């Protein structure tokens, strides 16, 4: 008998968010230092992915009352693992071109919503392009899924292949113990919820209709909802506009986490504050290079906030809310920009918006499609980007005996949002990924080098003592003066 289970309302919302001009597909690349055997990769995927997570052997079936997950009785790995090679030329550019093409390609809705592309002979090794639909899981869970395919050493035993797929529950001890370690290593400054907000989130996740009673209780949800609904659109820039069918992806050079901490710690700023300041600076410089105005320009991003707690079920699916963060692109001084970003991040930590948006999307997953589309258009019109920060493992990993030298992913955008910024940490390095709508920004590769350049500006300015203290409050200026000696000591370790 075919196994069926109803899709949760929140996962239904992400399924319905799919549209030709903005696919709800998370796209990632794993670069391996040495060639990978497709036979061994097939065994690894079969044993650690398909047999461990039932969802990867199920397809989506629309039915009266909403979609279901249903076992695909014709499942074959041949439909989900394909081999390809790149044309001659610049291998990095060709890999990004292929990834861009796949990011623009809809998934086959008649099969389980994922696919791996093994790229052979990439820079002397291999690359794997991963595509997984957002309705299966969010970014935090999918990083854990990818980690479950890997080993801590190159000489780990080869997995034995099973002749018959034997689906289990979606829980995996290997995945979730590794994922817990990653969450503990999440960069400081990530938006956190108070204990009271966690309690309310858990109740909302179990019953989205509780939002109505919370609003009447006046605990802050009514205020947050009013703010969200009346929030004006951010500044009109080339990053906003009607989206098309073609996407472009790019990635930056990596930055050592220790260098980021060396900038943030003496200034009382988090790793996240420094990274977001670099994002704002990079976007500013790109607009200036195009001859666009930047005076007064604010670029608002929808930022996912992880809502997976220790008491959350260890399942796949989506467990996050959204907050809005406006980047002060108008600010030319990198240190003034850093402190402004820090102030805004602090303001967000007490916000009810993350659990509120989780409840909204859960409710919309049960709503008629016309109402859902109208609500999505309203929300997406208020931002220019989706921006996410996902922690990866601190130590290098190995896949089928090959060292995983680089990981990157690109976050999907909803509605008419035309840009996604991804920040991923791996092996004590941080990397930026950028995906844009080709009709709005056809050259994201012109932006990604600016992330590192903007960070370097902060680093060099700090080490030379060239920041301007007049823009900050007197108390912080005094603190900075006292810490100049410690800054120079930190610089000696770089």
C-alpha cells in the first residue's frame, strides 16, 4: 500500500510560492578536491539520503484539501543523479554558468523534488550541483542533510549499497547531532528570541489560529502585524522590478572567520554585524559604478530567523520566520555604517516578527490560492532581497573519500524579489553567494568581489586607527580609544 501523509501548512506555503519567475528551489554547489566515482556517490546517496529520509523518495500529489507526500513507486536514482562535464574554458565561469541555468530550470513535479548533477573534471577534482525544493526543508535542515553525506576523514569505509530502498522516519541521529553542533557554532550576533517569544512560537507552530487570540491579548503581535502591513516599500533601485525566467549566480572569495572577529570584537560588534556591513557596502559600490544615486537609499532584505529549538521535532520541513532588515546603503563611512547596522540588529532581537511570520505562512498554507497570492505580493513588495546566514561545520569534511574544499548555496526569492544574498561558513571561512534576476542585474560577478573589498576597507582602517569617532556616541568613542592597543595586538595574529 502506498504511504501518504499530508503536507504541513507551512511547507504547503513554500510549495505554493513556486512561480516560473522565482522558483522555490535551493541551489548549492559542493566542490571536491579530487575526482569522485559516480558509483560510490550513488551508493552514498542511496544509503545516507534516500534510505534515511523518506521525503527524498516521495513526490507531491495535489488532492482535495491540500497536497500530500506520496511514495514514488517508480523511484530510480537515475532520475536524480546525472553526470555532466563542462566545456573548455574558464572552469569557474563555466560552473557558474551551468549553475545559473539549473537555477532557472523548474523541477519535475511528477517525481521527488530534488536532483544532483555530478560535474566531472572540475579543476582537477569534481563538483556537485544540488537542487532541492524548499517545501522539503529549510536551509538549516538541508545543510544538515548535506553533512549527513560526508565523513570526518578520507579513509571512512565505503557504504554498502542496498538492493531495495527501505524508507525510515525522517529522523536521523547522524544528521541532527551534527546539526546541533553547527547551530552551536552559529556566528554571534545572529538574531535570537527571548524565552517568552520561544514559548509563543511553539504555541503558534502547533496552531496558527492562535495568532488571533495573541493579538487580542496585546503581547506585541498586533503591533508587529500593523508595522508589517503598513511598512513602505524600500528605495527604488535596479535591484527591484518585475522578475523574469533567467537567473545569474556568483560567489565571492572566502574570508577567514578569525579576521572577521578581529574587526568586530574591538568595536563591540558581532560577526554578523561586520558581514552585513560588507554586504551594504558592496551594493553601494555597485550602484555607484552604474551611475545610480545612493543618497538616502535603503535596501530592505527579508532575513530568515531559525526557529528550531531543542524541543522541536527532529524532522525536515521549514522551521523559520522572517524579519526585515534595512541596509543603510546611503552611508559612505564603513564604520558609521557598521554601528548603524549593529543598532538595527539589536532592535530586531526583541521583535515578534519572526514567530509572527511563521504563523502567517502557516495560515496562508491553508488559505485559498487567490488570497495566498495577494498576501505574498503584499509582503514581497516591501523588500529588494532575501538574505540568509547559515552555519556550516568548522572542520573540513570528506565526501566519498574526496575533501570537500568549498560549499556554497543560493537562496530562492519570493514574489518579485530579484536578489538573494547567502552567507555560509565552512571550515572557519565565510563566503558570500549572490543570485540575481538577469533582467535586473545581469552581472552579479561584478558585485561579489566587492564583499571582500569592503571587509578589507574596514580591516585596514581599523588597524591604521583611521575611523572617524565623531559619528558615534561619546561613550563608544571613549571605549574605542581604550581598545586601540588591543586592536594592534589582534592584528599581529593575522
